[in-house]
C-alpha cells in the first residue's frame, strides 16, 4: 500500500459522513464499536433488563425503558469524552454528552412502535440524539424522510448507530409483530442553553431518574453548561 493512502481514505470517509449528516440531519453507521466493546454492551444491557418498566409518557407505544445507572460500565461506554470527540468528527459539530437527560436502555416488544415525528429541540441549538442498537430480531424497521421527500428505511443491526438531529428529519419505528429490539438512547449537544420546551421534557426525564435507585442530579465533568 502506498504510504498515506489509508489516512487519506479515512479522512475522505469521515468528510463524506459529515457532509451526509449536515445535508440530511440523520446518519446510519454500522459496526460502531469494536467486537470487544460490543460484547460488553450486550452483557451489561442484559443485566439491566430486569429493571425495565413500561413507559407511560412517551410518543412510543408499548415500549419499555430504564435509565442507565450513573458511573456504571454501560454509562462509561456511551457517555465519555472519547465518544464525544468521535461523534464531533462525524457530525462536524463540537458536541458532548448532556447530563440533563440520562442515557436509557429501551426495548421494543411485539405491539410496540413509534409513529412519524420530529425530535423536539431541548436546547436552543438543536441536540443530536444517539440511537444505538444492542440487539434486534424483530420485523420492525426504522424509516426516515430525506429533505427531497425520499423515504429510507433500515432494520437497524446490532452494533449500529443512528444519529438524528433534533428539529430535523421526520422518522418512525414501525410496529413490531414479532421479536424484540433493544436500543440505547443518549443525547449530545454543543450548547446547553434551554429551549422553550426544556422544562416540560426534562420533567419527564427527571421522573425516570427518580425511579432509578441511587440516581442523583449531579453534573458530569464532560457535560458542559
């Protein structure tokens, strides 16, 4: 291989991803973590599933969720400076994890779905929402509408990541008839000035935190304010 070709290819790929995200406000990435990290995510998520509760205030129907415990192995994988830097390169925005909205494990089971919607902006500068698929043996697909009206869909694979910008594309999760789909949801942003919808949306997140044993409202060192 010619010296310098691989770094150039990596740089070009990163640039293309950044352009795609800026254009469409959404980006699907396969094989996001190494096999070792992915195995850890699967193991830690399995341990957390016993704490899943049915959501009562959500656009999604029949979905289960649980906040990821602070300072846990699972939180450390998803909410850290390295991930923030990696996502910043992909999106072209200087983003870090939000400490206002904890990462969550969410599970779709038969009958669960999420209708077409646009993610509301919780900050004045719209946040980026991370949807990581832990496992998926369902018949459900995630669909989104591009600016030109084209509708794309993916049966999101395990170890894949979907990045969605708030106030961006319409998207939905079709109803499951069989199987299940487990995801981890996290919020990243470059500015933490609250939007007009912040307090309404944060109150729902706070109720979930209160139900999770040992959750405190402390700020994390990587969550800028």
